[in-house]
C-alpha cells in the first residue's frame, strides 16, 4: 500500500532539497503552490536554478507538463495550439490544444513578462478561472499550477494584472560563498545523471492533487486565535504601504492550509505565516515583510523548539565547520592575500555566522564563537599571525 499523499509530497520535497542546495524555502513554497492549486513566480538572475527546479519538480510528478520560453514575438498558436485545419475547412474556428498549455496540469512559462498582450490576455482567464475560449467553445482546463520565471519584477503597469495572478513571489539568488564546495559536489551528481539519461521516478500523480483540490474545502477551518493573528499581520503589512487586496487576503488562507497539510497537521498555526514573507509587489518590500513576519515566527519556535523551521538549516553544521577550517587555513597560510581575496574570505565568514545564528544547536554556538574569534583576529592583525 502506498504512503499517504502528504507523506509522498514531503518525500518529493526532500528529493528536491537533496539536489538543489540552499533552496529549501523555495521548494517548500513550490509544494504549497501545488497543494493549494495556486501560481508562483520565481525571480532572480540567470543561473540560479529557477528553470531546473521547476523541471525537476515536474519530473517527480506524473503530470501533463508544458513549458515555453516567451518573447514579445511569441504567437498564441505556440502556446495554446494551432488552428484546427480540418474544422476550419468546415467553417468552424477552433484550436488543436493537444499537448499544449490548455491541456496541461503543470506549466512552466519562462520570461512570462516578456510576452505580448494577445497571450497575456488569454492567460489571465486561464490562470484565474481554468478556462480557455477556443472558437465558440469554452474549455475547462485541468491546470493545477503555473510556475513562471523572470530575471526581474515587471515595471510596466500593463503587466500588473498578470503579476497579480501569481500569489507567491519568490526570490532565487546565487548561493552564499560557504555553499561553494557542496554546490560543486551536487552539481557534478546532477550532470552525471543528465548525461546518463536517468529519469527520476514520479512520487505523486496530478490526479491525486486534483482530487485533493476538490476536497480541500474541508481543510479551510481556522481557529479564532489564528485568524486574529492573521488580521493583525495584514493590517501591519498594509500600514507599511504594501498593497494587499481583499482577494489576495482570502486566497492566502489556501496557502496556510496547504502548509499545514504538508506537515500532516489538521489545523494551521503561526509557523504557516512564513508564507507572508513572499507576497511582495516589488523586491524592496521583502525586507519590510521580513521585519513584520519574522518576530511572529521567532516567538512560535521559541515555544515549539521541536518544530522544523522552513529553510533554516540550509547546509549542515559540519559542512559549515569544514568551510570555517578551509577559510582559517587561507587566512593563516603563508601566501599573501590581495584586498579582493581578503574581502571574499571575510564576507564568507560573515555569511557563515549568520547561517549558524539560525540553527538552534550547541555545536552551532561553538562554531559561532570560532567565527567571531577569526573575525576579531583578522581585523586586529594585517598578517593574520595571531589567528
């Protein structure tokens, strides 16, 4: 007998975490989007695993998948299907949607904000209502989630409507310096798998998620304390000038319920509020949301130290210890360091210290002290002889 769906979804998330270093929080948000049947956009510079993450997620799901790189020259028939010539000869205008976006369950649109108005207008209804007009017919689409990627937040006001359809906005950046060695190791493993053509075994099926979605209303029960806390956060967010419409406020409840489901919980709690850090309208608002939401999360985890923080561990404690030793050898070695090299190593130590601060562990406290000693000695001695 197969494991319950929520357990297999967690296995799927763990599989992604093993392959993509330092992306735990992003992966959690992708899983929440899939469970809730909502859409998510990943923003960040090229080469930060946006496309690879979505493709691997789709590979681990038994789902009809559609992917396309959009430009302003992309034509609707490339996305929604060509005109059905046979039907057109009989005087009927409709598209042949076989294998195209209207029949897909998981969709990845790369550079979605570069597409033209003809495609954007059709996407608006499809994303929101799961409907697509083809000739005189309105087709019901089996769509679960659309994932989009872009190098930047759209600045054109004409793109506001399509951006609003992506409830979750996730920043994907290059990894911190201390991840470098492990990044290479995992990257080599992935390249070997791709070269060997080894497919991943699907862990869940889209039909299971569709069935879950049809009955998801039963999970939309929220306690008075939770709703009261949510109300307080919403009004704090709005008071900071961050636009959060009533429509989005209601839709967020699905994301909280999806987060609880992934943990195997029947009810939501304050840990699910981490999702609110990813509802910004421009990237400058991310720090404001962090300042509002993080104190609530810290208070919850102080009361529940056994609960796993989303994305908190990142890289293992011993891997951080090995990186500290590597940096120490560079700083205390006989080779002369240039300003850029020195700055790079000190920056890495600062990032490691920040990572350790988020780990509630005695070993982490010991390593924090070592990093502080290294930083202090580095600033005290130009030749690092005292380290």
